[in-house]
C-alpha cells in the first residue's frame, strides 16, 4: 500500500502545517471513523468538536 507523509501531501495542497510532518498517511476517512494512519477533513466549524475524539493523525481544514 502506498503511503504519503503529511509533508508530501502538503506539497500538493500548499497549506500551513501545524505539528508533526513525518507521520505516514494510508487513506482518507471521515473524521469520526478515521484510524491512526488516516487523514480527514474539517470543512465546517460544526465538525471541529469531532477532532478531540478522532483517531485521525491529521486533518485538512478549510
């Protein structure tokens, strides 16, 4: 399975990274279903509260 580091994903997205950049991402997943090797997306303030209980190792934020 191909993995990507947070830094590699950010090269494409051109975002701002806060935190660690070396963790390997295996797949995208919903914030509430994500595992430790998955990345998620927070597109609205109402989903921010889910980050505290998510297992995702990273999230892209709008």
